[in-house]
C-alpha cells in the first residue's frame, strides 16, 4: 500500500528502557479510515508505540509517520492532526463537563467563543448535553471516558489514538465508548486502538496486529487471524466427567485431529474443516457409544486461542476485565 494511502506507517521502530527492549523493530501500515487494533499482553509494547506515534516519546531507531508527517522531525504538524485518549482520565474532576472542554479548547489556542461552541457541539455529540453543567466527579465511568474522548476531538483530528480506552469500565460504559468509536470511523477518521480485551478488538477493529515482545507477530482482519488456526471448531461438553477419556479417543480417531481438553469443565474442543458433516458425525458417534453430551456447539476460534497459537505466550490478553478492574457507574 502506498504511503499516501496510509494514516500511520512505522518501519523498524525501536525503543529500550535500560536493558529492556520495549519495541524491537515494529513495522505497521495503517490504512486511512479504519479501526486498527494493537493487541497484546501488558509489556508487549503497545503503549510505548502510541507514545512515540503521538510525539510524547522519542524512538531509539526506525521511522514513523502519522498523517503524512514524520513524528521526529515534524512533531508540531503531527500534533495538530491527532487526538489521544490515554489509559487514565485527563479531565478535571471539579470542573463541569462543559468547562473541561472549553479549557481544552483554550489550551489549543482556540478563541473563547469558538471554544464554547465546540464544547457544546461535542457534549451534544457524545450524549452529555444534559449533564454538561455537572462536575465531572459526578459522572459515571462511561460518561467520564466519553468526556475524555470529546476532549481528544477538540481540533477535529484525522487520526485518533485510543490507549486501552475502556480499562476499568463496566459493560455499559464499554458499550458507550464502542458506539462512539464506531461513529468516529464512520466519519472517515482513523483510530488506532490498543487493548488487552479480546472482545474489544473483535468488536471494533477492522485490522489487528498481534504484538509480542515489542514486534508484530501477525496482522490481519479478526476473521483472517482466526482462520490461521483452522477456521471453525466444535466444542463438546460432556455430562459425566468419567466419559472424558473415551470421548477424546473417539473424536481423535473420527476426525483425525488433535482435540484440546478442559478437564474442569468436561469440555473437548477440536478444529474442523467441514463444519456440518463433522458436527453430525461427532454427535452420532457419541450417541452410539453411549456417551452423553450436555452440549455440542460450532464456533469460531477466539482471539485468545489465536494469540496463544501464534505466539506461544502464556500471558495472553484477557477476554474480560477482572472483577477488581470493573468500576461501577
């Protein structure tokens, strides 16, 4: 893809913190007008990449361009064309939503009246108009993140960096942010999303790069990445734990494949090619053998399985936030 068609491009990007190599030659090509996901566990290099691309950090090697400008030699031009939503709220809790947005506008040297108009536009857009006069400390987690997102759009940037934007949010808050992100991309903006949440990448990203140890290990659409490990899968949940070994041997012989087992949940999972034929054959064979299945289902591979399969890294991204991470509205 030609450079003119790319919103973000990096070649051989490197960064070290002491002896630790945070980025080990990161290569990215991000088309315009998409959500591009960087998916990986903590320490993979996602946030370091965003900090370099948003001119907050200098690389130790390689090149990077955003919106057509070099992040090292043309940093000022880059800053006026990007928005950044970090992992932590940037708003002043004691100011109202509207006052926060006006303040950000003034920091960008927008005139007072223009900043007020822009604040009102963004409050309306993100469903915060009725709460614009309330202090931000009275907002729910999802409302604060929407206010953060509004603040990052003061200058109507063409490229937006979202660094783990829904960490700590409850499901409703995450859905609010996801809806907002989809709306931004529908307008033609480019969004680079870093996340540990597999569901988030699956829901939002048009393209995903899996990152491990500071470099890209695989890139593709969510479906393309899932197809890397065999397309569809059959999950069998047995009624009796004692049937696990017999069912495993039967399915292995029938499909000539190597299933995965989850002993605690009495589950056998196996990749298949002809989904309907395989499902029918497995169900019939288990029944003929007197093995009772509590559930048999077809599904696509998860991004969790993709990550583990392609990297061998046991510290995979998470499917859902833990209970401790969830902030109540």
